[in-house]
C-alpha cells in the first residue's frame, strides 16, 4: 500500500528575499548548493546575505574567502545596509582569509599536492565543527582549485570536499566562477562541482534595451520542488530583491 503521509525535510530558511518562495520553503537543511555565476553577477553578495540572515536568527556562520582578501570583502559588503560589522566583531559571522589559512597550514606554495589538499579539507571541516557552523560559504571553490595542477587531483579534491560537506550538517553555498551563463554554458570550471552539489543556482546577465539585467535561476535542488524560472535579481542597499522576469514582458517561456 502506498503511504499517504507526506514527508517534508527540514529547511534552512535563507531569509533572502524571494529565494525561499522559489524553493518552497528554503534549502533542504544540510545541502551543498553551487551558486554559479559570471564576474559581478552578485555571488559574493548573495552568499554574504545568506550568512547575515542566518546570523540574525542566531546561527553560527562562516565565510571562506579565496577570491579577495577579507579586508576588501568586508569593505565592499559593509556598503550594504543589511550588513552589520558587529556580526563579524561578535563572532556570529566568521570570515576566513584563505591566504591566512594557507600560511597557518604552511601551504604558501605555488602548487598543491595530495597532502596539501587533504590538510586544506581537514582544516575547513575542523573549523566548521569547532565553531558549530550551520551556514557556510566557500567563495570560491573555483579559486581553491587554482593551485591544484593536476585535473585528477582537482577531481579528488572536489569529491572529498563534497563528501565531507555532506557529513558536516551545515548548509553550504559553494560559489563557482563561470565565464558565461548562457544556455550551453557549464555551471563550473572543472565539470565536477555540479556533481558534488545537491543544488545549483545560476546567476547571470540578460541584456535588455542596453541594460544588463541580473537574473537568478534555480536549476536543481534535491529534496524540494522549486520554480525553474528566471527571476530578475537586483542588488539593492537593503539586500537582494527578486521579481519574476515576466514583469519585463520580454522573457518568454520562463
Ligand atoms: N552598495 C551597492 N549597492 C548595490 N549594488 C552594489 C553595491 N556595491 C556593489 N554593487 C554591485 O554588486 C556587484 C558585485 O557583486 P558581487 O557580489 O561582488 O559579484 P560577484 O561575487 O559575482 O563577482 C558590482 O558590480 C555592483 O554592480
Ligand atoms: Mg565575488
């Protein structure tokens, strides 16, 4: 007999405007979500707002920054009204500079070998476990791979990272840098990142009458039904704002 009771998995309610509605309640708790986008598409801002909304609800958050130094990241993000530097000062949002982490680990080298890759994953998971992080952002997984020369080692690193993240219990946004978010584009640089992700969110640009409009689209999210439409994605001083693309009347079939 088919059971009639429905099972609903606990959600990480992101608190980001529009996103929880698109995801019918939030990201299934403990998922690893790839946020893929081109340069300037809003990945870092989305990731940081995800942490801020969690910190406001009392969650322990961590942001590992590899694309830019933490000083620069915080300098840029503090322009947004949703961000409060006190969250960092009081340890609700823990920002880790990957370059500092590399120097703690004695990994200031031009290329990483197998033991470095394992030390890196161990150090990230130790930090997450020690602080009891429930929201994690790695910005970006693409940059983490730059010092790993061999493709095989990159694949091993990503699969091991994915397996570790799956056991940590925290909800993770793995930021992925791509050069194009067009229909035929890949969601990652190495083609493995999407395989370790439970969800994929794409951030891109659409040109309309001389303006570059930002859009966001949830391509995949295990454990929940969700809209697969493109939504206009705006970065406002108060944070992210999402509206259905149809408002512009120019994106058909979405
Ligand atoms: N204070 C601000 N208010 C609104 N938008 C901003 C503000 N500061 C930066 N931006 C926009 O955010 C973009 C960068 O977003 P970011 O999240 O860093 O992108 P990514 O990480 O994908 O490269 C800038 O190009 C600019 O358009
Ligand atoms: Mg960025």
